[in-house]
């Protein structure tokens, strides 16, 4: 069974009358990529800050690598790396000097080979002797990532690591994140680019107003709450659908030229609907399908987007309340 590198239990953080974290409980396993998702102000950065020692919690327990941070707030954090949202390095050092200083912060000896390795991995090798103030915005973001990784942390927090950067850096980072995972590094990612979470994450957690709404394997979550939309275009007008297709929930467009169907749990599959269509010998001109993405599921959980079944009844209108459960089940 994988080692639990981070255990959070009943974590609360209040800023005056504002409750930023409201009883959050979460386990992170060694070697996984976990995406923490939610809107601005949901509590993502506050949770990271409480784990990394940047924010003092109000109550609750945080254990890193089996160590309770109330008893030892320092030594476990030497094995943690953080890529913050804000640019926060001294502009008067060179890129390489910034990394040597970072090694010293974590009690590591000067290691030119490790610095060169990280710089090359993030395409910063040619900038090693450049002052950090001369870097472009994208290069500064790369340097933040290099600083978080240079001391070889076992757990890395990537808090909006690709915010405002170009597509090339995002792809480079994705490749490097997968490499880190293959080497055993555990990664917690927050991002508003949901294709990033869709691409990288093993599990996702959805947080809103300081409460963790669910934690689940990404693929299981998409299968459970997602949909597959089928659209069939006909070569000629169809006057009406046979009873079997109508009962399944297929809908004919007003002009009779398209059929639309949404596959979800408890309904026929899109493949079964296509078999019914071909059995009726309808003249099919084109078929399109689209499966739900993580973005669709996130919006459904956050907003309780109502879905309507074939009898006209709403499905999932109260979804967030139904999902607001203890995460010890996960």
C-alpha cells in the first residue's frame, strides 16, 4: 500500500469572521499527482500555506511524512517544495546563484551538478549567469519551479505554476512533472487550466468556500458524473423517431435533420442508440460524439447543474450537497 505523505484532518483556518478552510480532511499518497480544483477564493492557496508553514492554522491536524507538524514544524518541511503564484526572488542575484542560495535554505551543500540539471530540465541553462531581473515573465516562472525542485523534495506543491505563461512552457512543465512522478515525487497541483489537471492528475479534489466537496480518481469521477453527447445528421428529413429511440431519450431537431442523445449512467450507451438508428435504416450523413471533460464535471459539482432525464425529471440538481461528505471514504 502506498505511503501516505500528507494527512490533513479537520483543518480550519479563520481570518476574523471569514472561514477560509472549514474542516478539511485529506490524504495524499506517495507518487501520485493530485489536482486541487476550485474557483478563486475557494481555499486552495490557504490549504497549501497551512501545510507549508506560510499560514498558521486555527485548528486541526497536519502530518507530513507521518510527522505531526504541531510537534515538529521544521524537519518534515525540508522535504517539501513550493511553486507559489507570485514571483518572489531577489532580482540582484543570477539565476544559478538563486538556486545555490535555495539549496542553502534547505540545508543542502553547494551542488553545481544538481543546479545544472534543473536549469537544463527547465530550459534555463543559457540563463544561468543572467541576473534574475533580466528574465522574461515566462523565464521567471521557470526559475520559480527550479527553486522549488533543486533540493530534491519528496512532495511538491505547484500553485498555479503556468498562470500567464506560454503554451511551450506549459508543455515543458507537463513533461517534467511526469518525469518527477516516475522518480517517486508526489505532486499537488492547483490550476485554472483544467486541461492541465485532465492531462496530469491521478486524483482530483474539488474545494469551494473552504469545504472539500469530493476527492476521487479522475477517470472514475468523469465516468460517474460525466456524459457522452451523440449527434447524428441525416441526409434527408426524418418526420418522427420510432418509439424505441424516443423512449431512450433521443431528441429529433425541429427541422428533422439531426438526432441528439446524451449518454449517462442509467441510460443506453451511445453505441446502443446508433444500433437502433441503423436498424431503422435511417440515412446517416455524419456522426459526432463528445465526452465530458473535467471542466464539465467541475462546473456540475460547483453549481449543481440540473440534468433532465427522458421523463423530464431533474437529475443532480442538489449535487454539491449530496457530495459534501467526509473524505475518509476515499
